[in-house]
C-alpha cells in the first residue's frame, strides 16, 4: 500500500499509548481488558462494522461466520458465563442424512461431539464487549496501512473512510488481524525481513476461503419427521448442513462445497437456486429466504491466497508473533498457542498479548 509523500507529510499526528488494529473478537476483548485497567488505548477497524469473522445475520440472528463452541473451549465458556450470554446445545436429535448422486440414506444424527451455539448469535457477545469500551476508543472504517519505527517508538499510518490519512504515534501496537493480511496489506519501514513476510503469508486465515448459507424456513418441519437437520452430502452444493433453529427462528445452515473460484464463476443467483433445490429435495420445506455469506470476497478477511482452502486444520502459532522488542504484537486467532483458528484461539491470542503489554509497562 503506497502512501504518497505529500499525503503522508500532511497527515495529522496524534498520540496514544496502545493502538489495537482489528475489532474482531481478539481485538475487542483485548481493548475491553485494557479499558477496564484504565489504560490509554485506541482501536481501529477497517470495516464499517465490528466482529470480523463473527457476523450474525441482523434479521434472523443466525451466524454467517462461526456457529459453534465445544466443551474444551474453556476461555470462551468462561467469558459467556461471566457476561451472562446464553448458549445452548446444537440440536442433534433424530437421524442425519447422507446424500449422494445415487440417493439419500439415513445416518446417525450428527458427526461430531456435543457443541453449543450462542442464543441470538455470536454478535451478542461482540455487542456485549462493546458495552465496556468507551465510544471514542473505537474507530470503524479506519485501515492500518503502514508502520514506521521512529526514535520515540512506533508511528502507525491509518487511512480513514473519507480517504484522509492520519498518523498515530504509539508505544505499543497490537495487530489483531490475521498474519497473511498483515503481510499483504501493511508496509513496514524499515522493511521486515523477507523471511518474516514469507512466513506470515504462508499462514492460512482460518475459513477465509469458505462460504456459508443460511436457509430460513416456515417451520423446522424436519424435526417433526425425526430428522436432526444434519446432512453430509457428496452431491452439493451444500456439503454439510445443520439445524440452525432456536426458539424464535426456523432455519438450517450449510457449508458450500464449491471453492471460491467455482463460486465466482457460478454467480450468486445460480448458487442460491441450486441450494433451494437441494434443501427442498432433502426436507420438502417451505423456504422463506436464503442468505449467502462468501468470506473469500471480503478483503478484510481473505487474500488471493485464501481462495484455495487448506484441506486440514493447520497448526497455528508457529510464526513470529512479536517484533521490535515486543512493541509490535500479533493477536489474531492464528497467533494463538492453543486452539488456533477457533474463537477460543482468538481469546487465547488476546490474553497472550495482554500479558506481554502488562509486562512491558
Ligand atoms: C464461515 C466460518 C465458520 C467458522 N466456524 C467456526 C466455529 O464454528 N467455531 C469456531 O470456534 N470458530 C469458527 N470460525 C473461526 C472464527 O470465526 C475465528 O477464529 C475468529 O472469529 C477470529 O477472530 P479474530 O479476532 O482473531 O480475527 P478476525 O475476526 O478476522 O478479526 C480481524 C479484524 O481485523 C480487521 N482488519 C483487517 N485488516 C485491517 C487493517 N489493515 N486495519 C484495521 N482493521 C483491519 C478485520 O476487518 C477484522 O475485523 C469460523 C470462521 C468462518 C469464517
């Protein structure tokens, strides 16, 4: 990202102790903790909304990003309990279906261990964290584009929604954004070692290449017929489908099997029609609406490298997560030492950064 000299020179310079970049779960949680400790902090977010990969459909409240947490995710369970955010077990009563080109067979209700979903979607956790962050601390539509090492510390250059450039002098910078995005979109002066950039580029951003569909229905009638809503399909377009209903919503959600390039070639309408056809063939339900969220089309999450998704869950937390004597810290889920890629990892990464910030003081 190039900032022309004249633009850069005219930029307003402000100061803050800590600048957190990225208002996903990791950045928001860390900012909230630092605010509660009374520290001077700012949070900038490039999107016009907060939550990052966490996104619940504003109308139906079904999650378009992450849906589940599992019993080993103790940091998340602890936070939900502490903030009184209700969660419930993923519906898995009855039997599942296995769909192939040859037909449909019954299989056990679900393929995995017990999992939980958050009532009204994960956005409720994001909104609750925001309650404890003073409004002047957060700026949306503000993208970090460059980081300079200065004699006094660090100078972060951000581009705002109106394209104006601002410089912020900081003592501590936390990049709560995926390493691959940092490598792709942020300039460092002096330039970072090629090996660091190469390593960060090689860290897949978890689920960035995927697309999810939520299908709202008139009733959860599959339940009445003894179906759990779980489908494993070799036919598609949805390759895995689950019940997404709760007390006020009737819905299913599924992962789209086509990769990012195939999805772009198909176009949204063709994909939507194919999903409708598949769901009606499986459950004979009346469909009220479909929402498709394609994460590979969001430049604040995915780069071109993410258009091809890893075949397995990568081992995360192996890349450099601090620079310039710990004055720059990485803190997205991909930097977590355990549970990297998951929501749990986002909290662990934020807590790792918090420990370092407090020991740097
Ligand atoms: C479809 C899907 C399904 C998933 N399912 C699950 C699941 O069931 N369970 C589970 O545990 N996890 C799941 N995940 C993973 C989970 O969403 C992530 O682990 C978690 O949300 C990551 O949070 P984060 O704060 O680390 O990163 P992010 O949420 O990616 O936050 C990074 C933030 O940085 C911002 N940003 C980026 N660049 C800049 C910049 N230059 N300047 C300013 N801001 C910037 C972004 O806009 C974003 O808000 C899923 C993810 C997806 C996409």
